[in-house]
C-alpha cells in the first residue's frame, strides 16, 4: 500500500469506529438503574434482563476495537514517516494503543461472563458481583491512564516534527489531561455507580472513558484523510 492509501484506510476506520461508538452508547442508557453492590442479590436479574443488550455491546466493541487497531497502525506510520528518529515514540504509541484494546476486550469479556452466570441455574450473585467489581478500574482509571498516554504521544511528536497541525497537538494534550483528571478517582473509597467521581462513577466510566478519546479520534481521522501526499518532513 502507498502512504496515501494507508492514511485513507486508517482515517476511514477511525471515523467508522466512532460512528459505531455513538450507535453503541445509547445501549448503556436503556439498561435501567444499576443495583448497588450491597444489593448483590439483584445482580443476576439485572444481568439476565439486559443479556441481549450486554452481548450486543460486546459485539459492537469487537468491531470498534478492530477498526481502532487499523487506525493506530496508520497513525503510527504517519508519525514514523514524519521523522524516523521518533520511531521509539511511534512504537510506544502503538504499544499503548494495543494495551488499551486488550484491556477493553478483557473487561468486555468479564461483562459478558456476568450474563453467562445470570442465565445459568442457579445464578451466583457473589460471582457476578466479583466480575463487575473487577471491571471498574479496567474501564476506569487504568484505561484512562492508557488513553492519556495514547493521545499525548502524537501531540509530543507533532510539536517536535510537525507531523500534524499544531492545533491537533493541543487537542491531544487537552484530551489527555481530561482523562488524567479522572485517574485519581480510584482513590475514592466510596464506590457508587450512581455517583460522579469514584471508581464506579459515571464521571470516569461514562464520560471520561469515552468522549475525550472519541473527539481526538475524530480529529485524527479527518487529518489522516486529508493527507494529500506522503508526509516526508525530517527525511
């Protein structure tokens, strides 16, 4: 493939991933109130009631994350072409992206496993609670840390080599900072899925874990699509 074909493929995949993300997001809003952890006996009924919803989200995530991997590979190629001396940064960027994809797939698998247990007789609320609690930091602080690294590296490379417009670097730094702001939520000892700033809160899990990365990915995808010729600065 030529550089132009790589950039266009990566750009299309990034925008397609975000389109599916916005299709998926309403699925989370129609599940109903999530039982508190001190009501573990209600968790099997909640998981069984939302079984199709949860598994559908897992399937959509498979599509999203596959498209994201193509996007990451294309953006890595652009960063490397901008200046071969930044190969280490491009490799670190791709590694952080793959770590994020892997972490999300593990968390998704645990979420789907709650459905398997809920639909098995007899359902075990203790096991379901354990799997749900194990997802909090995967979707929250740990994922947010990886996303912050993922978005900060292209911003730094852009500032050093002009791989992309400078405004995209400032956007990357801003989105990275917004993720980092929610990483300390893991230190909040009061866990409340209906609260805002805590390991299970809708701040880190519902807002910070999705929208900063989505905004940054849209911007990067558009810039990749607009790459008219191979970027050869620094060669």
